C-alpha cells in the first residue's frame, strides 16, 4: 500500500499494525499528513508505528513511545574512524584483507554483480549456526531482491583478483542524512582474509565521499537479545548503540486497547526474559546437532 509517497506494510491478524516497508532506510518526517491519509484510505489499521531518525534524542513527538535502538556510527572522515573509532585489532583485520589480496571498489548493479551475489548466497546452507534464508534462490530472485532502492543505493564489492568474495549494499535516506547497510555478506571460504572488515572500512569511505553523517547497520540488539557475535562485530568496527524513540499511534478502539495492554509486540512480547534465553539456547543447540548430523533444515 502506497500513501504519501511511502510504501506501507501491515503485520498481525488480531491487531493490525502498519509501518513503513523500508523502515530503517526511510523515515516519517511529518507524521500528521500520513496518518490523515491512512484514515481516509480506510487501510484497516489498528496501530501505526514509526521510529525517529538519528540522532534520535530528544523525542520529537507526543505520541505514545518506547525506546528502540540502532547500531550506528557518526561519520566525519575516514582518518577519524581509523584512529579514534576502532581499535588496533580491527585496524589489523583491515590490513590483513589488503595483505591477503582483497581489493575494494564501488561497482554498478549489473549481471556480473548479481551473479557474484548469487554465488555468495548459495555457498552454504547454514550461516552462524542457523539455516541461511537466501540459500537455494535462483539468479532472477536474487536480482529482484538486490534491485530495490537502486537510485539511492551504493554497491561495494570485495574482490580477490576478479572474483567477488563479498559485497555491501548501502542505501541512503531521502535527506541523505544516513546510509544504512541493507546487505553485507562474504564467502565463508575466504573469511580468513577479513573481507567483512574491509567492506565496513570502504563503507566509511563511501559515506565520507558523499558527506553522509551516519552509517547505520540495522539494530544493535534485537528484541530481548542483548549481546551476540554480530553486535560484538559491530562494536569492534565502530558502531555503537543509539537509543531512538519508537512511536505507536492507535487508529481504532482495538488499537487503543492493545496499546494499553502492551500487546503491540504480539503474544511473544509477554514471554519472560529467562524463558526467551532458554528457548534461544535450545534453538542453537538444535542447529548445532543438526549440523553435526549433516541435516539441513530448510
């Protein structure tokens, strides 16, 4: 559904919650016209939610809110990032990529890039001890997935010779106030060459060249999961947690009731933290066991 120049997505059955389809890459700058258009369109939403753009504080609106988060870094110059925002270990990882023959450059979105991304996606069915959702997709599906927001996106390739061994897709918001990492991945076969660290370094350079003040890498922590290997990787590469307001606007009586009862996160939102941690440990143990048995869970 497109309203006021934004594509909206709707989640939930009992409580229908709307948000920007490209949340984290696009932002609601003026919510009132959008809310009025949602009402006029009869979209059937009970709640609408959106996040405030960086730096995120203080809260700008008087709607009901709670704190969400992003993993982001302020960008001034590459030199500042290199000397002030990362440590010696991360600098050594970036140097390792160069010593191992990894070269970085911005690349056009063409058949060569799509084929390279497809090969990376289809290298192995399991990543970070869980099934990789893009494994098994054909070239045309990968092309459609990668072709979103082309006018506002930059693709960076990590190459070993002429072979693409990693890539990053940075997507800028309309005001060019941030570039968000929409996709970043490399071949497991070449992880000893630190292509991911090199891709982050080149992303910082890409932001500096365009005078984009923030580089964003999705969330710093997800739901009730506070720390993991991905958040550690982000922190080592200069990202830090920014707490930002998430607003909830009830549009129906059902939406107001859901918000009063704290149901905006669905049924899983009420699960106690210790039980969530136990469920996560069970899932990871299951994936490890399945991996040792040579079983892939699609």
